[in-house]
């Protein structure tokens, strides 16, 4: 399955640091190849995830600014991302409800396998967007507070392996 704009958007979220609803929240994200934009300026145009892909029944817009993570690749190929990630904005494009989530820090460890599958272990607070083709099947956009372990197979198919802690449904907050 090709890396569509929707899958790219999900990839950007699968891990940047945020603050949600007066509690500290983190979201780990995929590394950005471009230089950081000026303070407070978007570093990409918001992505729109079609209805029933990230949230049931409505289009979800995702915007981000200010990535401040340190990304280190260890000698064994393991990727460690830590620090403050992006400030995120989620918008329900049907009712225009919006949640703005400022960054506050996270840690994500990605291990690559020979079969082009990677395992991600994220601690802190992490948002994961699951599509209907994932396991468990989406659409869902959830905040996991604690620890989440998931695999990403070729075609960007996510499979949640385990979670601990609290879960918050971002789609329900925007509905």
C-alpha cells in the first residue's frame, strides 16, 4: 500500500509531544527532513484525514508547529526520539471544534527488523491514529497516557501490541 497523504499525516502524529485538556500529553512523530520553521509558524500545511479514516463520521484536520525533539540513531540501528515534539491542532471539519495541544516532552524507541517492519515503544503520552486496515481496526485517534507498543508493517499498517495506562478518545472530544 503506498504512503498516501493520509498515511503521511498519521505518520507525523505517531508520536509528537503535546498537552491535552489541562493535563500533560506527548505524541511521538516521524522525523522531519526539513529545517524547523520560524518560532510559531507551521512547518507544513495541515493534513486532512477523510471521514472514517481517522475519526468516524467527520474529516479531521491536523496541523503542527515547532518540533524540538532530539533524534539519535544508535550503532545497532535503533532510533531514539526524545524531548519536546510538535504543538498539534486537531479540527473536526464538520462542526469546526478544535483542540490545540502544546508540546511537553516524550520518548520513543524504534527498532527496525529485516522484514521492513518496525517496532515502536513509546512512553509518556502518545497519540496514535488507526485506520480501518490496522489492528485494532480504526478509525480512531486516541491518546495513550503511559506506554504503548506497536508494530508498523510494510504499507504503514499499524498493529497495537500492548498498552498500559489511560486512553483518551480525541474523536469523541471533537464530536
